[in-house]
């Protein structure tokens, strides 16, 4: 992925911190999801007093994209920190990784963790979710087991 696109994703994810609703943890998270056609979908975390109904930034971005008919993704950038100040890398939780596995090719999909436009790490989803359970695990016997 080109540096310019990485920078755009990081800046977009950072801008989403302003929209996060995190009155309980004060930990704001922003995400920028890149579709294969170049469209960027955004997300922020949205907490709830009951905790369980809360939604992570990554899933917010995926659900927005999927609800608009998108199913092909190349990368996601995730940033986060207390009171919206980024102090360390913020990797996706297990539930978010599982959602990514539903829609992305684990070997190809890139997860960018950033603390700034010049400080980031890129992982494949496969690195973050080895031996993940995905759609291929549910293929009927005799069908080609094709990864997403």
C-alpha cells in the first residue's frame, strides 16, 4: 500500500476520535476502513451504560460499509487512547477480528495500528487471527473450501 494511502487512513481514523462516545471508559477509538474500490468508511466506538450493547470503532465502520452493500475490503486503520489522546497502539478486540474474518481474506487484509502519521505498524489479519474460524469452515463437504 502506498504511503499516501496509509497517511490518509491514519488521518481519517484520528479524526474519528472526535465522534467517539466513551463516557464510561474515556477510551476513544477511531477507525478508517478501506474498501477495494478506494472508498473509506469510518467508525468510532459507541459505549452504553449496560456495556454489552457497546460497539467498537472497527465494527461500526464494517457495519456501515456492509449496510451500504460493500463486501470487499483491503485495509483498516485503528487508533485510540484515553480522552482521545493517542499514547499506544490500539489493536482490534477479538470480536472485531472475528467480524473482519467474515468479510476479508486473512492473508491479504491489512490492519494498520498507528499512534501518528509517521508511527504505525501493519499486520495481516492472519497474523492477528491465526487459525480463525470463518466462512470456509462452514463449507459443505465436497464444495471447494475457498477463503473469502
